[in-house]
C-alpha cells in the first residue's frame, strides 16, 4: 500500500508500506528502510492513520526493534483509498521519546510558512488546536495506538515495543 504525503507547496512523497490493519476508521502501515535519511532516525516505523483526525502517529524502532519514540504529525485531509492513504502535512510535528518527554519540532519552518502566506488561516487554526490537544493528551493517544495494535492482533516488532 502507498502512503502519499502531500506538502503545502505541492510536493508529494510516496512510501511503499505493508498494510498491517485496516477498518472503517483506522489504518496501520509498516515502513522499513535502510536508506538515508530515514535510517538515521528509524529502521522501521508503524504509521497510525485515522480519517477525520488532524494528526497521525509514527511509532519508530531502531534496527534492533527497540522503540526510538513516537512522532506525531499535524495534518489534514487523511483519505483512505483502496491501495493508499493520502494526507496533507501541516508542518508542525511532535516527538515523544521512550521516557515520555514531548518535544515540538519544525516550529521555525511553520512560522516561516505563516509569514510567507503558506499556511491558510484555517490551517493555522488546525495547527493551534492540534498543538493544544497534543500537549495535553499525547500520552492518552499513545495508549490508544497500543490498544489499536492489540485489537489488530499484531505482534510486537521488537524487544521493547
């Protein structure tokens, strides 16, 4: 299955993934790489997607199957196709390391997009409300993906997953 990440500048990235789970609301994909730049961050990722939500989550593992962390991407327009998931990246990301510390990523890039008119007022509202939600609820969302993972009957990818 293809994951198609659409950027606001019209650029698109496509990742070829394994479909691990799908129902009417959620989809879980696995992406593996040994190629830069992704291998420097994670060897394997599980992507958790929901139609109608303004975030998605990547659970990231190193080459030994150990959890590196969770990355949350602020997004819109998540759409499931028969052999794809498409979504629009709204720049701001969050990273939660295995000890539970939250970091906000790409704030400078987001501010530049606001100043250059690259983010509509509606996109800015989505970013602000999703940021507020994530700063309060990221731990609950991580628990939700663990529950979804179990419901899907998926094995753990490594020793500390």
